[in-house]
C-alpha cells in the first residue's frame, strides 16, 4: 500500500525518538513491500522559535493531507512560562481539536522482562495489561469561558455534551469486546454535574453492549485501586483531565514512561475502517536528554505500531513491530531508564536499530 505519514518531531528528545520510529517504519515498508512517504513539519517550541506559532498553518495543512501522523514530544523549560499567552502545548491541543481526535488510547502493559522496573511489588504488577480511553477534545481543557485575569481570580470551565460522551464511550466498549470484556468508567459524579451526565450517558451506551461488563468508579478511588489492584482493570474510560492524570500514574506500573505509546483517533472511515490518527509516546520532551543518545525510543516505536494498526489497517505489520520490541527486550537490551544488572545497555539509536533488525513478515 501507499501512505503519506506526517512526522512532527517537536522538541527535546522528540527528534531523537522520532528518527528511530521512522527507521522501524521504513523497515516495515521494505519487508512488507509498502510505500511510505514521510514528510516532517514543525510543532511546539521548535515551531515557535521559527514563526511564533506552536502550530503553523503549513503543519496543520500537512496533517490534513496525510494518511496519518506521528508526533514525538513538545515543550521544555525554554518556553515554560505558564503565564505566557503562547505556549508549545497549545499546538498539540489545537491539532487534536482541529482534526477532531476525540479518543485517546493509552495502553499500560508491563512486559515480564521489565518486572524489576516497576516501583511496585512484583506480585501486585505482574500481568498488568490495561488501556485508558481518554476523551480528548472536550472537558476543562477546552471549556469556555476561560478567564486569566491579573487579579485574584481565574476561571476554567468544564463542559461536556451527551454526544461527546457517547462517541468516546462507543470506542471504549468496542475495544473491551476485543479484550477481556470489562469497562471501568471513571468520574466524580458525587461532586460534578459533568460527571453525572457522563455516568448517565455511559449507562445508556452500556445497554448496547450486553457482552461487556460496565462498572463506575470515582476518580479518587481509581487512583488508589490502580496501585492496590491494577490487574483488575481492563479498559478505563474517562474524561480529559482525569485521563491525563490517571495515565501518568498508571505509567509507573510499567516502570517507565519510555515504554508507553498512545493513539489519538477520530471518526472511522467507513470505506477503509481506519481512522485519521495522531500517534505519540505519552512521555514529555526531556530536554536535558536531547541529543545524548540515551532516551528510550520504544514508546514512540510502539506508537508507530499503533499507526500501522489503527490508521493504515495493517494488523500483521503492527504485530511484527510489537514482536520485535518483545524480542529485543528478551535479548536483554535496555536503555538507561529500564537498565538492570546484567543487561546490555544500549543507546537510543542502537535500540531503534535492534528493533528494526527484528522486523519479519512471519514467513
């Protein structure tokens, strides 16, 4: 197949890890005889330095014209002024909104080879395999009015419509059907009106999926249970802000943010079954590591695997990427963040090459 892939390296370690994901995708294209065309564009702080705009018009246009988008990371201390009117993160938020990428999938899987990396006890985290489905284009991050006064008051508005909850709930329930058949919807219905709407709509959608178990959990209880009994979760469905916080917490179950990919999806194309998607690691830009060949590229590489699966419909190729990551870990190869005694310490570029070398078509 032919596909145009927009690559947005962004800031900090973004260019380092994006290069390794592209390396793996090029190997997939070679092995499976696809034609992938990669085109880079600026976003975040790097774009601000050139144009003053964290999402230049040409970047947005490229993303609209592409089949799918790979993004690495945005932000950093250079632009880290919360009071500034323009910030790198605004580019990412606007991109999600402009492309209507409303469903964010963040899997948290602890590889058996990395059991030592988690700060939790092995008997608690062994077997963790969950996915957080986060609503991505609504809630408090996009609420209006938003007032940033210079006095002693500021206002951020949380707002959801039933339609926004419905569409992301369908994503979660469909996903659970292909997994272990359980959705945990997380809200704050004892306090927030938005959460009471959320819970009511999720209950309505659950009726359409009688084969999927649905439970509700308050967000504060969820934070506790993620640490106490993480293996009981399958698919967690939640709103924008809660999802942002919970996935950072859940990342520690896997030992390192450098291991965790994500997919931000819009509506499915009825012809191809795929979705225009934005694929990125959940970690930040870690500017202190930029250019040092020490960052872990696995989260970005696994995000590229999601790109193959969810946007291009290439399931075998996605599975080949995931198998190559597993095989590389089984061989004892480790970047600094997941290093262990007796393991083989490798850099960013070597880890990418080792994974690419293990890509096969199964024949």
